[in-house]
């Protein structure tokens, strides 16, 4: 649903069809906000992988049948090619193997969405029947899943279904249309009374319960590629109608600004968390593990870590993402913006959104 937020920040509502600040400023703002995150997370992920004695040339094949999934050890040139595509955030277009940092495929798709936004958003927001267009996009988004339910399980075809930006584009476009509907107050009736808000939230809850049941019966393709889109839109609309105190609004803004960072670094953090849990579970002295690091890693491979500390991981991941965004990404982003736009850094200091504004 990123499109809804990007429409709000990147499109001038007073002049339909005109990007606020122009296309150049839009791309500078978006790219400088996006690129530092996957670069740093890639370095972190590779560091964690090497420390965990995982070979860099081992990649997981894409598959919807998780029990049939496996690993392949690639030659040096192929491994280098995948690393290069990851550096330039093109990994979502590579359908055969999972990305080096698997969640980063969505950031790669987001880069493509940004490229489409200046052309796509004005046209979508000028449609006369945006509600009907939203439904058409949703049905189009579900169409590729027809192949998935026919057991279209070859790794390359699954990669296309799972990560290909063209196939995921309807979700982004639906977000832009949702913003337009919200801006024109066409969907206010969903949240106009407490009873309607409760009914909308009940629809969201039932949709996610149905999604869990679908996952239990092989419905991964439907859940991942569009079945939950109406409930996601409904939840966003309910949240958009909530009035928050100023202090809460500031906190949620900080959390929202750190969302991309959290998405990019949560897996490396989880790998560190599970590895520490395994090392604690084997009962070896930490100093001994430092001296015999490889032996400790090998001894912990078959240990199943306890999930008792999982809440601590969740809280730690959120705090780490906020600090990562504010202390590392934001200064680097501002420096890049100043250089690319040739504007002094102090001109950016007035941006209250921490860089998410267009």
C-alpha cells in the first residue's frame, strides 16, 4: 500500500497532474531516501552470513512448495552478478533465486514503482470512476495466481509471481487510487459512525483469519498476491480517520519513517538473535566460544532456539530501526540530497517528516 502514502507526499493536491517540486526533486528525494537502506543492510547481512560460516555462493531456489525448496551453490561469476544486481536494487527482476537479503526484493520493486510514479499517479488520480478502477486493479492483481493454483511451481515462474515488479505494480497503483478516494472523501462512509468502523475492523479481522486458514491449505499465492488487498485498504482507511494526540502523532511519525529501515534490517537482526539464542542453548562459556568460534557455530547448527525471548527481539528490532534511520540513514540521505540537488543542508532541516516528504 505504499502508493497511498507516496501519492500524499509526492503529488500536489492543489494542481492535479503536477508533481510537487517537479520530477527531479521527486526522484532525488525518493532515491536518496531508499538507496542507503539496502546498501547498509546488504553489508550487515553479508557480515552476519560470513560470521555464521554460511558460504556466500549458497542461494535458495524460489518455490511455493516450501518442503521441496533447496539450495544451490553457484559459481563465482553468477554469485558476483547476483551481488551486483542487489547493490543496484535490481534483484526483484531475477526470478530464480531468493535475494541475498530476502526481504529486500520489495525495496527493489519500490524502486521500479518510483520510476513509474510521475507518469502513473496523475493519470490514476484523474480517473472519473476511481472506485471501479480500484476493483479492476484488484482483480487484475489476482489473475497471476490462477497459474499458481494450477501448481505452476517451477522456480523461475514462482519468482516472477512472488517478486516481479510488473506483477506487483497493481498493488502500488491501488494504493494511489485509495489515496484519491480518501482525498475526495468518497470512502468516508466506511468510518462515518462507530458501528461502521467496528464492522470494517471485523471485516479486516475475518479476512486475516481467512488468510491464515488459506495458508494452512496451500493458499500462499492468493494470500501473497492480492486476496488481502481489500482488507489492507480498509485497515488503512480506519487508521487514517483516527485522531491522535500530538505526542502520539510524533511517535508514530518516527516509527513510520523507520518502516523501510525495519523491513531491510529485521532479518539480519533476527539471524543474530537466533544465533545468540543457539549459543546460549549449548551452554558453552562465551570466552571459550570466542577462542573456538567455528566450533561453537558448528555445535549450535542443530539447536532449535527458544522463542521465549522473541518479544525482546521485536522490541529491540523496532528500537534499532528507529536509531538506524535517525542516526545513520537520515544524515546520509540529507548529505546525498544536498549534493544532488545542490541545496545547503540547512534547507532540509525544516522537513518535519524526517525525509519522507516529497
